[in-house]
C-alpha cells in the first residue's frame, strides 16, 4: 500500500502523537495510538499484500494470489530485501505451472535475495532442480537437490525429493 519508508515515517509520527497524548494525561488514548503505530511497524517487516497472497495460495487460488501481488507496483522500492525475495518466490511458484523459463528467473532471484525460512529456500531450490531436470541439466539439478536436502532439516520435502531422484534416473 505504502512505500517502506513512508510506513516508518507514519509510525514515527503516530508515536510522537501517542507521546503527546501521554503527556496530556490521556493514557488510554496514548496506548491505543501506540498500537496503531505498531501496525505500521508490523507492515514494514511483513508486507500486507504478500501475506494476503500467501493466504490465497494456501487456498490454491493462484488467480487471487496473482491479484494481490499485482498491487505491488515497484517491488525493489516498496519492499525490504527478504520481502522482495518472497515476492519473487511467489511469482516463481505460480509461473512454474505455466511458464518454466519465467519461473526459473523469479526463483533464482528469490534465492539470490534470500528467504527468511530454510524450508522456503529448500522449496525454491527444489523447484529450480525440477526446472533444471526438465531442461536436461542433470548436474545442476543434482547440486540443487543436495542443497535443498541440507536446508530441509525437518524432512518436509522428503517425498518430493525421492520422486525427483526417481525421475532423474530416467534422464
């Protein structure tokens, strides 16, 4: 909705307003206004449109997720680095259904920018391994699979990795 710097400026101004309310003796107003500043701080670190896109993906609604991501016009200026990584990660996942070349571009950018959670990074590398496998790049696919296996500490992607290894034997 707002640029990342505008969110911080608004949070600062609202905090100053809450301090003014505290000095006037309106304690409840000051607390309420301080919570409002907290919302802007939260949305600085967790972008609202990316959260809504993840919610749509959880429901398997790719069109809804694409719509929410479409509200982010300039990701490099509107998002911090990790959020931009997730922006590219979501685009890569959605495009992997239709356009593998574009999906590879977005997923590589997401890995380069970094993702906050290891299992998300493992999923991105596994997707990249699948794309490399479909493009007959076996060495790159095996390297990405090994990296994904290291990152998947809880074994959430174990079944997908086994299926990919079986498919890789056919190449």
